[in-house]
C-alpha cells in the first residue's frame, strides 16, 4: 500500500501536495488515502464510467481541500520515500 500511496501522490502531486509528514499517524487520513488509492486502481483496471471518474476527482478534490485547511506550510509537507518504521510496525 505504501508504494501505491507514493504513486498516487506523484500522479496527483498538485492536489496531494499539502499532505503532511506523519500523515500515517492519523487513522482518518490514512483510511481516506488508502480508499482513494484502491478506488483509483479499480478505475484504472476496469473503469468504463465517466461518472465514476468524475466522482473520484470530486472526492480527491475534497480530500485535497481538507489537507490545505490543516495548514502547516511547505516545511511540514510529506516527502515520499521509504516507509517509516512506525508504518512498517502497523502493517
């Protein structure tokens, strides 16, 4: 899942650029991000409905807005890389 999160962050870097370091310690953010990853994979694998694509982007934009509202600036932005020890311990 970590690799998929890194990939979706790269794919939607503008929208997910406000993701903060340590996001994995927040269960709600982690669950939302994982749900978006799985949803995107399902659309990429078998999606044939433009409505599904629109719904995904609407939810992604809502998540991005929530991240921006949390503030913190670029100094606290997440820099994708190897999973941290506490992610590995929870897997």
